[in-house]
């Protein structure tokens, strides 16, 4: 017995174990700091373009296409692998696709730096993108690179570092530690390794706490939303929002997946032309929306969520806002620039909820808006637990937990009627196929598909 206790104590205090812990936890703190700085830079970019648009709306027809062309050129020339949200690249590294060499390319410090700079440039150009997906990529890249430099031996530690970095990215970007943990497990880990569980949980929490400390404000992402529950109407709202917003989220994902496939040959030869065309589309949609379709959508979403009762009708967003935002988000993603879809999806969902709220009693307007947000997000990413936890934590409202859960599950199911394969796994397949085609120059599909996601087996 004493020998066993001594052995346990020896294991607790070995250099290797503490080196691993310091990499997990110290890296998580670093992710939190970088995410907070990234958020401040992104906010500056968003506000800059809004000021530019206010000064002269027609300048967007110059600034946005030229900005996207420059970003795509820089991405291809100096930061290949940084395009898109970054979550597909993170999934590829977790699965070990392409081997260690590809993982080191996709999750390097170089990629992390490029992701920050290029995403901020996208916001300065008015693109409808978010920073949450890129923060996942950045977090995974930081953690993986740190582990590589100290030569952690086991493959499961590498997977744990990538999962911790990705979850820490969500926690720090949204200031939602629970959502970060859920995202790491639900989206990125199809086989959760319990050997890493405690280090991952602590790492994600440390990243969230660090981001909050840097902001000096334990704020809720979209503020506190006052909601009144009238269960004679709420559950009707659950069904309506779940079905309508879930289907629209599925359509959005379907367009992104198939649009990127269709544009693949053109992107190989004329990627600057595609970027310019997408920039013109974003500028046109932005002007038609009165400037509201540009940027992350944080301001519009927060404005909608914060309203109560009949105030929802006085928000300066028209009924076409969600359509404009969705179109701008599609064009932004298909352009090939780095940027995420979480924040634009939440903004689109808030707009859809605002429109659907007109069908319900005025006192339930805020509730329907929140249900619309969780439903559309769940429809897009098809990870219902992550979606409802993110929205619950962001709006600081626990009264709607059951309604949010039900709406998210309904929306995820409705989305699968339109888009069978989850968005990020399909985009990971597209990424790998495009990579092989760029190497071989042959128009043929990848011989070995991306590992099946268990969520598609239902």
C-alpha cells in the first residue's frame, strides 16, 4: 500500500507530467490573451468600415472588392491554409489527415499570425465574417505549436492540445467557457480521450477567464435579455423557429459546401477575379441593406436581442435584413478570405427571430428572437448542444434552457433534411480535395473520403 502511494506521488511530481500541464494551461492563457487582442482589433476594423460607409456608401464598391482581392492574394502567397473559418483545418489536423507535415503547416505560428491579420483586414474591408472560427484555428495552432516545440511524445497529447486550443478559442471569443468545453467535445472530438479531460477543461476555463480579465469586464456577449415566459405560446415558437430557421441554416450550409465545390476549378485559375466578384456582391447587398449587412453583425444582433416587448419593432433593421446578411456571408466565404461564420449566423438568426416575432404576442418578442438565434446557428453547424449553450451563456438567460435545447434539436434535424453532412466536416473534405487537385492538377475526387461523422448515421 505504501509503495503504491509513493508511486502515485512520484507520478504526480514528475517533470514530464508538469511540463505537459504547463503547456496545456500556459498555452490556454496565451490563447485567451491573443483572442482578447484579436477581438479588439476586429472591433476596430468593423467600426472603421462603418465610418467609411457612413461618409460615402458608394466607397464600399471600391474598398470591399479591392480589400478582398488583396487578402486573397496575401493568403495564397504567404499564408496558404489560413482561408475560411479554420475549423475544417483544425478537424483535419485532429484526424491526422495528410500526416504530421500537413498538421504542422495548418497549425503553425505563421498561420496563427496570418489568421489574425487577414481576418482583421477582412473586417476593415466590410466582409460579413466573424472571428470565432478563426479564433478556434488560432487557439489550436498556438497549442499545437507549443507542444511541438517541447516535443510531447504521444499522439493523444497532440490531439488533446488541438482540442484544448479549439475549445479555448470558442471560450475566449464568446466569453463562454462552458460552450468552449462542449464545442471541443461535440464538434472536434468524435472519440473523447479521458486521459486529457481534466487538462482540457482547465485549459478552456483559463482561456475564458483570461479573455474576461483582459477586457476588464465580465460582460455577456449580447447583454442580458429580458424575456417573459408564456408557455401557451413559447412551445409554438420552439417548433416554428426550429423548423423555419433550421431549414434556412441547412440551406446556407448546402450553398457553402456545394458553392465552394463548383467554384473550385475557377478558384484554381482565377481566384483574384472570384474575390473581386464576391466583393462587388457584398458591396451591393451592403448598400441595399443600408450598411447593416457589412461586418460581423454584432451591433445589429445585440440591438435586436436587447429590445423588449413592442420595442422590437423599433429596431432599425428591416424585414429583409436576415436575407441580406445571409447573402453577404455566403459571398464572403466563397471569396476565399479567412473569416468565420458564427457571428454572422447569430446575427442572421436574430434577424429571422425578429421577423418571426411578428407572428406572436409582443411580450414574447425577445424570446422568439433568442430562439431564432439558436435555431439558425444549430441549423448551420448541426451541433445542437454547442449552439444552445453558446446562446444561453451569451444572453445570460437560464429560464429558456429547455426551450433552447428543444429548438436547437429541432433545428439540427430540420437542417439535415437539406444538408445531410455537417458543415465543417464537408468543408474539410472540400479542403483536402482542393489541396490534392492543386498538387496533381487533375480533375478527380479524393480517393479516400474524410472519416464519417457519427452524426450522419442517424
